[in-house]
C-alpha cells in the first residue's frame, strides 16, 4: 500500500508489530542468518535442510525466514528458533546434520540443545 | 489399507549404527511391541544415516521426534514401557541434557555482546532485510517522518547536536558537511552514499547494506531533505552482489510505498535513489574519485577545493557520506541528537562499529561506544588470542592506518587518540596479530596493496610506493642493508607531502608505524638475517627430525617433490627443491618437521 | 564485426545500448553489461559501444584499463577470486592461492586454464573477514578454508 502520511506509517508499524507478535503467539519461526558471512559458512545448505525437514515432517504454522549478519561471524551459520510465547533462541556453528535435532528437539518439543545454543533474546 | 500408527520408532540402519549394534535393536523393538500387543499402534522403521554415527545407534520416536542416542538392546524395554506406553521421555538416553530457557544466557549477557551498544547495527540479524514492513515495525522511517515535520535547518542542527562524525575514516563532522551543501548555490543537488568499502579487513558497511538496507535509504532521504537534494546515488562495490540485490529490492519497496519518489509522506519533498556499481578500484573510496567514477570516467582524485559540497557530481553541489554514517541518521532524528551525544568521548560521540578479524577467538562485528579501550575490544569482546599464542599488535585503519602494540592497549579509542598514536580510525577494521605474524611482512603487504591501487596521478605516490615496496621485498628476502630503514623513512615523508589524496598521504603509515613500534624486527631481518616470527621464507628451512616414522604423508603433500624416503624410514627434504610452503609440516602427524 | 560473436549476443548488446546509451555517465554500466554478455570486452565490442554512445575509443580504453573489473582477454567459465585481504593474509591466504594454482595447473603468471574452465584472480577484500581465509567462485563465497578443501570446492564447478 502507499504510505502517504505519518498516520499511514503508524498503521503499518502497528500491523507489522501485531503480525510479529501474532507469530510469536500462534506460530513458530526458524530464522537463518543469510548475510555473506553466513552463506560462506554454509547457511544456504542449512536453509535447504530446514525446509526439507519441515516438509518431511509436515509441520504446520512454521515460518522460515532470513535475516542479515548479526556480527558473530565466528559462530556462523546461525539459526534462531522462536516458539510461541518464548524468547528467540540462537544456535551457532550449525551443520546440516544438526538440523533434524534442532527441529525435532527444540522446535517441536521445546527442548533446547545445550551443545549448540549460543544465547537468547 | 494399513492402519494408521499412533507412533513411529525410527531406527538408524546406516553403516555406522549397524556396526554399533542397531541390527539387533529393530527385532528387539518388534518383539517387545508384539508382546505388549502394540504392533498395530507403533510402527518400527529402519532409516538411513543421520550423520551422528559416533552417537549411534540412534532411535527417534515420533510424533514427538525425541532423539535417543547410544541405544542398546537392553534399553528397548524401557523405551517401550516408559516412552511409548507412559509417554515419558527418557532423559538419560537423550543426546545431551536439554538446556532450560533459564539456563540459556541472554544476548546481553554473553561476553561478545556485553560491552556492545548496538545503534547503527540495531536491526542487523534481527529483522528480515527483505521486508520493509519489518523495518517499519522496528521504528523504521519514523526518523524520516519526524525530519519532514521540521525545517531543513533544524534537521541539520539536530545532526550537529549529535556530534556525529564521518564513519568512513575522515571523521569530518557530518552536520557541518550537510550545512556546506545546503549553503551551496544551485537548484540541483545530489546525495551520494559511499558504499565502496575497500579497506581490507572492514566489512561493517556490507553487513548494514545486507542486513538493514532500508536504514541506509532512510538516512539518505533525510539528508536529501536537509541539504535540498532530490536525487541520490549509492556507489557500491561490485564485490558485494548480495548487498546490491538487497538495496535494489529495498529501493523498489520504498518507491512502491511512496517513501521514495514524489511528495514523500505528503510533505511536498521528492527524492529518488540510484545504484551505481563500482568496478574495482580502491581509490574510488576517495570522494572526488568516486564522483569521477559515477560520471563514467577513470576514478582519479582531483585537487580540493572546490569541495564536492560546492562542485560535486556533474559540477553540482553534492553531499557524500559513507554507509555507517547514514545508518546512524534515522535513530538520531528519532531519538534526538542529545541521546547520541551522551555516548562516547569529548570529541568523538556515539558508537563505532569495528570489524574484528585476524588472530582472535571471536571474529565479527562489534559496535561499541567511543572511548572504549582496545584491550576491552580484543579481550572482553573478542575473547583474546587463539591457541595460547601471545598478542603482538592490532592493525587499525587498513592500508592508511597503523598498528598498536601491547603497551597501547589501554588507550581510550577515539579519532584523535588513534591519530596521535600513529594509527587512524579509518573505517574501523581491526586485524589482530600474534607472535607468529611478521610486522615487516605486514608492512610489505599493505605497501603491495597501495602500490597496486595507486591511480598513478601523483608521481610521489605512483613511483614512491613502488620504491618502498622494492625495499621491503629486499628486506624480507634477506638482502636488506643498513641504509634501507632511513631510505624508507625519507621516501615516506616525500610521499605523504606530495600526494593529492588520502590514499597517497596515508600509504606510508603502515611502514612508519611498524618502524616506530617494531624497528627491532626490521633490524633482525637486515642484521641477523632472521625473521623473528618465522614468516619470511628466505630465512626458513624445513628439516625432518628423528620423530619421523616414514608414513609418507609429507612426501605426498609436497608440491615440488622435494621430499624422498622409503616407507617406514626417515624421510629427507632437499633444500634445493624446497619452496618452503610448509605443506609438509601441516600434514605431519608426528610433529617431525621443524621450521627454522 | 567478425563472425566470432553470436548474433543473439550482438542483439543483446544493441538492446543494452538502446536502454542505457543516452543516460548521463553511462559508460561504466554499459561496459559492465557488455562484459556480462560476452564474458570479456573484445575490441570489436568496444568499437561498437564507442560509435553508439559517442565516447572516443581512447577514453573507453582508459576506463577499461583503469578498473580491475574489466577484461580485454577471454575468461574462464568460472571465476575464482582468492581474497588477499589483511585478515586472509594473516590467516594463510598465500597457501590457499598456491593450492588453487596447483589444482588448476596454473603458473605464476597465468590466470585462465587452457580449457577456459576457470579464471583465477586475486581480490583485495571481499568483506568476509570473519571467516578468513575466503574465496569466491562466481557469486558464491566459501570461507574457513584450508588447502585441503580447495579440490572439493573446485570440483563442484567442474
């Protein structure tokens, strides 16, 4: 939509915030760091593995998104998991073979993988 | 039709798991389930390899997707009884004890982020860079809305109040720069974003462009309004294809939404932005060279004045700022200049993004308040030097900068203190060096770079850097003489004095700074024919010691067939053939190859 | 123009010239597009550009030879850029470059393989210093390199 005034901008802001919080309440998100660093460290393979795993399991209400470089190059590739009502949890140095575990243990069952976790927001 | 099973038990039948005993696990499950009359409810499936062979045999139980590792036949009973019948997860067989949310540290509590203050980078890694809505949801374009409700003079006053200085290296006060362009006579003015991040070792601009492109656009639009320009250019390196793609997407979204184009937010102000791809020339980071390049010419600097603020792109008044500078503008407008100015030192306000690389544990981007010490950045945020090595120096400011040794680590960093120490802020690339880095080799590395990137216009820069490089090559090759050091110093002086742009004026800095702090390394090369760090190959030789077991790996690794020896007998290196690449040493499993 | 260029490529070039030819400061974008089409900038192409956008060939030659991005000689199907940035330098970029030369069978002064499969270049910095040493093949970046990984990476593009 066209933003013609400050009011329009505020409306979009509110709806964007609502959309984000609605996602927080009802759905789960997987967010992959897809800056050049992330991609160089293998983020694209990780993204494919995540999409595969989600479709293999037929998981509903999961959105897979990308974000830019958060600045922790040493720990790329980085994957964040957000479950309804919970903080965003970041995993680092993720390898394709870690993806099934992250999806099944954390995304589906809420058990955080202590060996890969970096921090939460 | 097969009955729908309520649960699935997946047993890995890959080679790794089979060899650790999964073959017996599948029949054991089937037997136990049959005994409990659950054969119809629970399906046992053999799967392919999960790639976690060292933890095999693996068993995964669906629908929960619980991952059990190192499962033995004796565990099968418990899995069926406790998990499949009672629905309780067996913690002891889990890959590791799961962490609780409470036990996971907050971002703000982990060492890497604790001392950071994310202002320009606030959205990077947090929002989807390809969604304008997410940017708006994170207070995006509010700074623009606020700016458009003010007079251009007030916008400039706010930027001045913030104390923001150019983040590209020069450190010129941004508000003053805007004022010059605003005051310049002419109807047509331009805003240019310098995204030609060429300093080797700096990548904060790329991160912002890739991670938060709308922030840069918003900064440029605000600048356009303040200086009275209606057109903007982003000059971005072609080496950043992802950044260019994200910028193109962001510009299109902003155009479609009316945040770029005619009559933005009903204010009557109009602004458009184009992208120009750089074509690979470091000197184009210099503003007059950058303008020449946008105009389609060889990117060579010209004398200033006139400054671009008066005569820039196609002779029109133009305001040039770098990416990080523009990225600070939206928040300064939104929060007010005072908030920004509350961080930092007397002369350098706000935060600065540093790119932390080289011999350091946590490589990455650190945005910290000005005035922090290098020690805090390297040890608290960067986690120190890896592999138990000793810190030697940190190089700051790229090819224009210098290095800071151990004794200057407690210096509070701002534009002035760094210049005083013989280094410079530059774009904020920090390359950490340890005891295995040769400072003469580092100086040579930078001279090689500037010599290659000199545009050739000024003779002292074109010829002088070449001569300096020859001397450094000579020293690294073991052919240096006592006169070489004073000769380097005298050349450095002439190049600094006789060059038009910052590239030449600062090109000798890496040499002067290493001469200042590490003169003994130069002297060791010249007098003792030694490279104390063990880098310069002219002084090196590789020999095989008695630890050799004759495995032959070194022989295979050698690219020039300099190693000979029978299997299970000690090998030897032919020093005539050896090119001192070190490939053999890297391969040797017995640490039987000495360098020295 | 000779027969060595495909008709469809020349049509594409004319399309680019029609699109961009009249814009201010168009020379560099036109050269970038032309190089995308032909893989390099042959003399005949430069002459055609000169005639269409009315910029003297001498000036075009000056621009082409100034910027590292432009090439007057044919290049390989895949472009390998070995990063020589500071962070890569201190973390062993020289060894990576040597291994690339070895795997591609290129001598010190050579840059393109005989079968035109690969062109090897160095680049000052690709801004991926956190994962040094790094290299780029076409638009893909590969990081945390060790010499042993080079063969596997090149094989993906063979």
